[in-house]
């Protein structure tokens, strides 16, 4: 089956896969070939994509998943492969968002606070997926 992950910025992935596991508002679902038609809302979390013996992981912050015949389309707010996550940048983004939230509580608008909170959630998600999926080195 074909999986296409699309964000407002770009097509993140478009390829043949064997299995997709995604977080939805009703729980985690797995889509296999010949899956019944489906439309589901995706929540922030981790996508797991299997193709043969290879497994890929993506951090995703939400969107919609549609299954039609042998095609899965995910329209996502944000999605990134685990190996593309830059841990140092995510840590810095987390710190910056935490500072913005602290400052926003005192003197900024609700909109600024909501934006900072969104950035914080995204940074934490990226770190969680990166730490779980990056190869561990032993000393």
C-alpha cells in the first residue's frame, strides 16, 4: 500500500509500505494492506512504519489519517523522521519555549502563551521519539 505524509510545508514521505501504526483520538491503530476505508484524527505521538524488515519512526503533532483502498494519506500539522531530529536543537527549543511560557504568563497575551506551549509540546515529543529510536552507544 502507498503511504503519503503531507504537512503544510512539504510532502514528508510518499512510498510503498507494509504497515502503519498511528496514535488517534480513540487509541493507537495499525493499518495493514486491504484495510477497510477509514478517516481518523491523529494526535501528537509517534508513527511506526514498516516496510519489509525495515522500521521507521516519525514524530507527529496531529492531523488526519485517511485510508482508501491501498492508499493511506496523512495530513499532518508537523511530522519528522526520528533520525532527522536534531536533539541539541530540540533541547534548545524546549528551553526557549519554557522561558516564553514563563514570560507569557506574566505579561504576554493568551495567543503568545498558546504558541509557546505548542512549541514546548513539539520539542518534548521530538526528544521522546529521538531518545527512544536513536542507536544507543555503550561505553
